[in-house]
C-alpha cells in the first residue's frame, strides 16, 4: 500500500492546478486526506472481502461529500483517476472483482 501513496491522483492534480481552476490547495488536500485514510484502513484490514468493500464505500461516500462541498470539482478525468486508484488499492488488499466497484455509491 505504501507505493500507492506515491501514485495518488492528487499528485497529478497539483501539477494541473495552475492550468485548471477546478483545483484548489484545499480540495486537493482534503482529497489527499480521504485517500490516505482509505489506504490506512485497507492496510489494517484482514483481507476480508466485506471489510474491503466497506472501506471502498466509505471512501466513495466521503468523496461524494467533498465533491459537493467544493462545488463539484470531480469531473470525468478525475473520476477515472479516482476509480482506478480506489480499485487498484482494493485489488492489492485482496478484493477480486470484474467491474467498477465504486459505481454503486458514486455520485461524481
């Protein structure tokens, strides 16, 4: 999980912040905190499918709230980056799946 911390989508968002008014220091920092909490939860999980799915649901719902709070800054590219990151982490934690596991709760 540690190597995933170095591949969070927020790192790319910081680079795009100068060109893209969607991003602010605040919304990137808040997203970073949510993703770190997610990774830490997965790291502490017992690789039980239900636990991993619960953490996926928590991170998606937290991002839903954050997206609303910061005036809907998660658009198509950001959604794809976040979904890829969330699913990669869940997979590394031991969850096997065929489709988008965020879609059930995702509003962004």
